[in-house]
């Protein structure tokens, strides 16, 4: 799913505690969870926006779909842009990690 919304990351503390207590198995830890994933389009093999539909496709999209199917979670994929300067890129990544559950 493509979503432009800013997101507050999911708190995984209760999931870790459930895992530690044995009330949930590793294979079920993300069942029913909704994640928000930030990514950018760097290479069309990995991720691209289809011109006629604006849908995302590519290896990264397929991989996230497969992870979601197997681990039984849902996700929104949010497109972001990174600055060309490497120090700005590092700062941008740090900001994205504070806003999203996963950054690819």
C-alpha cells in the first residue's frame, strides 16, 4: 500500500515481553501488526512506480508482500527522498528511523 502519511513508529515492547514470557512464538510475533515502511526509488529493479497506475512494484515490493504474507502482518509503504550529500543522508535516515517501523 502506498501511504503519504507521517507515522509514529509501532511500539514493539509488548511484543518482546510476549516473546520472553513464552505467550507467543517467534513465528507469530507480528501476526495482526500493521507496519509502516519507508523507502525510496533508487533502482527500478528494486522499486518502481508503474506509470499508468502509480502502483509500486519490483523486488522490494514483492519481498515485503511475501514477508507480510508469511508473518501475517500488513504494511504501508511510504516513498521518501534522500539528499545526495552523505552527511545529510545520515541525518535523514536517523529522522526516518524515528518516524517509521522499518526503513529500506
